[in-house]
C-alpha cells in the first residue's frame, strides 16, 4: 500500500488534467472495456457496482513496489498489474466514473488522483497518502467513504505510527531531507488522531454487520505501522470473504477462507479497520 503496502508500475507518460500521468494504451483500452461492460448497470448501489466491477479483475497479476521506481512523483495508472491498494483505488475510481456515465479516460484518472493524493494534488512524494489510516481519513474528508470502525466497537490502536521515519533506509525517496521532514510531520499529524481497530479475535462477532463493498483495512502488530493489507468485503456462501490483490497468490482473488479465519491464519495481522463507501 503506497510505499508501505506496494504500488503499481508505469509504462508511458502523458499530460491529463494538468498533471503528468504514467499509463499505457492498454490501460486506456481496459478502462474503455470496463465502461462498456458496466455502463448499463450504473443504477446499481455504488458498493455493489464497485464489487461487480472488481470481480472482473480476478486473476490480474499482483505487482509490488513499482511506483517508487519513478524519478519524480506522478499519477500512475496500471490496470494490468495491481497491488492491494492500487486495486482498491482503481475500482473505487472506476465506480465513480461509471456512476457519472462519463467514459473519458481523463475522468477516470481525475477520480484516481483525488483518491490517491492529499487534497487530490500531485505535489511530490509527501503528497501521496502512504499510510492507509491517513488514506481513510483523507477520503472520508472528501466524502468518498465513512469510517465505521467506531460503530463496530473498535479499540484504540496501541502504538504510535512512525514506521517510515524509523525505517528511512527502506524508502529511497526519504534520502531527501525535504521528503523525510514531510513524512515525519505527517506521522505527527496521524498520531494526534484516535485510530481504532477491531482485534482479529473479535471479527467473527461483528461479521454480520459488514456489507459487500466495505473497505477492509488489515492492521498489524508490526511496530510503527498501521495497515499491511486492504481489500473489499464480499459475501460468499453467506460469509464475508476478502476480494483483494493477494501478495501470497500473486493475483487478484477472493480469499478461500472467510475474513475472520483468514485473519487468524496470519501472524502479523492484528485486526481490521472498516470503511463504508458513500457514493
């Protein structure tokens, strides 16, 4: 996810909506294909539209860390290879563009940029929403979602968030003192907020309150880090599963196990934050 949870690769460059964007003709074609497939289903509830669209990307290869290979920060569009965060971002942006019944690639990329960057502006490495709890906070401010972890009985995350600044060598961009200072300041801001999560031992108790299309952000026991994985809740055999770009399976999948059991089988996964899309 972003530098923390792995990101997409870029293929070519163009100028759209006054910012440099990395994409390929195949990405444009994939967006056009998705629009043609779903433009008659735009009356579906937004969450359902996102899930139905997202399922068509099952089998898409998982590719990690590729955003940070760029020499400068740019909006990257890659619908051929996804990680967990870019999958969620891409499907949300696609759902928004479909709801507007606007087939232009620029409209899709406008939404993607608004979702991925603070205030929707690409302005260097620090403008990208690297920490997913920060991503949730900013997207809630924009009206894209509502964080409902508190309504589900969430408990405070028992640690400060500072993984990036305390692991500076792991992030090439943080060789820059300017970017390091920006990230450190963002961490301080995050730590003024009350972050809540549902411990994984309690997820089965609140499973009936989850809905298809809810964004499931998986928290971690790793020191200084908030979230290690993300996907969408989907119903399968009357249980909540996770629709996600899987690092283990190297592709977009629906988890074989229900979410509650999936979490219990992962040592470093502590629990979940939950957000409900509001379009």
